[in-house]
């Protein structure tokens, strides 16, 4: 009896470590930002699958993929900037300016679209470099520097376009056909597949390379990063340059796909990209975030837009739905960070 009583008395204390271990594992899982954002995306997907007719139709999913391509590519560059502790408000005007410039090069000067696109890629890179110099060398806050660039490029776009959209005259060229085509006989647009490739490369660079580690260190604690020998100005400059290059690429992709440089293209684009990055769990204060999370943020925005339209709700509610998701994501970000900090303290 004594042995049995002793055994019974030990059972709760022996079970406790197992229960605590399970709780810790669950806590670590929920403290992972990428896991949290996937759960949010699945919840939104499930809701619209129920309330929105045809939400699961193949045509809707393909349209979602096509619309996500540009945002997805730009979110890669913005994620690097956010993690480094900076951001770029000029990308919408930057994008619209390069679209008009590309149309001018092909339609007015008669350049081959591929050659013109290469020049646009270089122009985008140069504008990104100017932003980087303003922030890292002159010392302007990124808000001031990129807001100034936004205003400058918006005015330049109006001047260059004379207030009119510029259509492509010969959309039968291979450039336009490739941009509009699907990948390898599938229903997936080429631009979407390219976006996935860029996301994968960007994710690997940020997560697995020394430069990626330097980006996290720069955004997490710039002074400490400097003390360890990291050239934080160089890190931020490269992030701005990369952002500009991706804007140039996206301008060429859109022009090739629609065969038109529409006036007003890029308006509020920076807000959509920033929203996707925030929804994806990237910290507003630097040092935390993943490219995968930003991609999930892009898909969430796309699902909200498609779901609202298919549900018969006025499109004016699209912005409201996006705002609600941003607020929820920001709060979730805070909760996840607190949970992560508690786990670190317990295991210390």
C-alpha cells in the first residue's frame, strides 16, 4: 500500500513536466510570426469560401495570383527596408513614372521593349540609389527623403505624360506575349511564377546569408551593429537600391502585360505594399520580419478584395476590411512578441 500510495503521489508531479512541455511547444508554435499569419490567412480563406459564391473557382484563384504578382515582388524589397529600420513611401510614384518613361521609350523613341525595359530597370535602380544616399549619406529621415521623392516623381509623371495614358501600338511583339502568357502550359501566369522565384530568393538572402543577418542586426540595434563592425549605412543603401530595382522590374512587367501606361498607375501602391508587410508580421521598428510573412500579407489583401467583390458587398468596404485586418495584425504582432519574450525569459 505504501508503494502504491507513493506511486499515486508521484503521478501528478511526473505528468506536470509533460504538460508543461506541451504548453511550451504550443507557445513556441504560436509565437512564430509566420505560423500566426498562416492561421489568419486560412481563417480569412475559410470565411470567404463560405460566404462568397464562386470564391473557390479556378478563375478567381488565377485572378488572385495575377493581381498578387506586382505586390508580392514589391513586398520583398519593402520587407528588407522594414527589417533594416527604414521604409520607402515613393514606390507608387516611382512605379508610375517608370511606366510612363517606358512607354515613351518604346512608342516615341521606337526602342525595342526589351532594351527599354533594361533601361527602366537601371533607372529604377538609380532612383533607389538616390533615396539611399539621401537617407544614409545626407542623413534625412526615410519619411522625409522618400516623401520628397514621391512628390518629385508624381510631378515628373504628369509633365512627361501631358496628362494622358500612353498605349503600346504593337502588342503582338514577343515581349508583350511573354508577359501575358501562362507558365509551361499551366494556368499560372508567368508574372506570378516570377514573383514566387523572387520571393524565394529574397527569403533565402534575408534568412540564410550574412547580408541578411546584417539587415536584422541593423534594424534591431543599429549602434550595437556598428560596434560589431557592420557598415549599417551600406546595408541600408543596398536595401534602397534593391527596392528601386524591383520597382523598375514591376513597371516593365505591368506594361508588358496590359500594353498601356495608364495615368495614375501606382497611386496608393506604397500603402498597399506597406499594409501587406505589416499584415505579414514585419515589425514597424525594425529587426523582425520575413519575406514569407509579407507574401502571406499580399495574399490576405488579395483575398479580402476578391471576397468582398464576390460577396456582393460594395467595393468601398474593401479599404475598411483592409484597415481592420491591419489593426488585427498589428495587435497580433504585439501579442506574438510578448509571448516570444516570455518564452525567452522562461528558458533563460
